[in-house]
C-alpha cells in the first residue's frame, strides 16, 4: 500500500506543473474565445471543461515524455527538440480543442455524426484559427521553458525565477563562465 501511495504522489507531482501551466493558458484562451464569441450565440467553455482539458493535456505531456521519439534530437541545439515537442503537443491540444467543440455540438444535435456536421457548418473559422494560433504560442512557450528547465535544472530555474535577484543570477553565470574559461584544456 505504501508503494502505491508513493507512486500516486510521484504521478501527481509530475502532472502538476504542466497541468497548472495549461490551466492558466487555457483559461486565457477561453477568455479570448468568450470575448470573440460575445453576441454570436456560440457556446462558451466552462471553467470545469477548461480544468478537465488542462488535466488531460498535462497527462498527455507526461505520456508523450515516455514515448521514445519525443527526445528525438538530443545531439542538436535546443530549438530542434522545442520545435518537435511543440508540434506533438500542438497536435494533441488541437485534437482536444476539436473534441471540446464536438462535445458541445453533439449535445445540441443528438449524435456524434450530426454534431460533427453541425460543427463544421456553423464554426466561425477565423475564431477557430485565432484560438489555434494562441494555443500554438502557449505550447511553444511551455516547450521553451521546459527545455530550459531540463538544461539548467529544476532547482536553478526555481531559484532564478522565485528566490534570487536577477543581479545575483547574472553574477553566478559570470562566475561560472570565468571558472570554465580559466580551466586548462586537456
């Protein structure tokens, strides 16, 4: 029983950062959607739906991280893994975004096929693509922060963002660079 509790705790701690990130980001997307849909009669996403989507994306990120091709470019500059992961996470998030809309229209139409037809005929494509662009930028930011966190280390990132003044971080970096350049080459 103790191992099961430890494993559950480990899973919850692992899913927490991406879930919180996407909970905030998807609420921003939801707010933009509400503002764009105001007066159009389009259904609005609730906070509960957004929270569920954030949890699903958070878990999808963790599952994707266990997929062997996710770290496809370990020998290349960070931008390769950032772009690759952004594409993968974006496809998953876009599919979830589509399913959310499909769910709304399926309830109205009385079936999945009828809901899909209604969705495709009534969707406001400029609004959909605007939200997709926002989602892409949010996911790109997540991937950049995550890759930097893996390179710099979780503790250093936390210290840089929440504990240490910027000047101290810059001095720490300069000291490290000075030590590296002073080390004789073999």
